[in-house]
């Protein structure tokens, strides 16, 4: 299972220090060596993922993960509010708040 699929299925962040050692990794960028993936969950609904890649192996730290998760929590809060207010949110929509 790819890193994005794994994060989406598990509902938890994935930090991959070496994507070449991750079984089933799908390279979107041939120069990618490490990856940080954080699922965006609004309420109980997966609405997206934040997928960060780096050409450096072992690039993402626990602090990077915490920062990405904090950012995603804010994004998910905006989306939760939109969904609560009955605003349809579709793939590719831009949200602000």
C-alpha cells in the first residue's frame, strides 16, 4: 500500500525516512527520498491528505510532523465548519477561514 493510501486507511500520519524502503511506494517525483503524509479528517470523514516529499532522506522530524498535524487540524476545523453549515465541499475547492 502506498504512503498516501496507508495514511488515509489508518487515519494516522506516516513519516517515511526512505521511500525506497517503503513497500508499495508509488513515486510521484523520481527525486523524492522521504515523505510525510497527514490525513485531513473533518468529523469522522476523510476529506484529503497533506503529502510532503523531500529529495533528502530522513528529512522529516517529529517537529515537522507536529507542525504539519497542527496545520491540518486548522484546515480540518474550517472544513468541519463548512460541512456543519451545509456548504458542499468538493475536491479542488479552495477554502478560507
